[in-house]
C-alpha cells in the first residue's frame, strides 16, 4: 500500500502497490488521479533513451547515406518504437 493525495480535492488515501504508475479514482470526490510509480523515473529514462537513440540513428543514416534514407530510417524506427510502446 502507498499513500496517495488526490490531485483534485487533496484527500489522502491508500492505494494498492499494483496501481503505482497508473490511475485510480479518488474515494472522496471520485475524480481520476495519477498514482506516482516507482517505475516512473526508469520509464521516463527509457523513453528519453529511445528518443535520443532514434534521433541519433536517423541523423547517422542521413549523414552517411543521405536525407531520403535518413527519413526512411526515422520513419521505420519511429514505427518500431511505437509498436514496442504499444506492447506495454
Ligand atoms: Zn479527490
């Protein structure tokens, strides 16, 4: 269990650990509120690393093989990252 404050009304309540990083409805006002998760910093780090890798790989392809292959690589990698993000 973890302590959670409702973003809408400020009510404190307990939420189960499995809701960490997710969204729960406040028992006082019923509004949806975001639960801070342990995996949040890790997840944000992964997203940043993926975006940096995506831009880096695309600009590498663009500088090596030209703009059109670079854009094609950006589109292909973007699609791949999108598909991976959908899996979670
Ligand atoms: Zn509330």
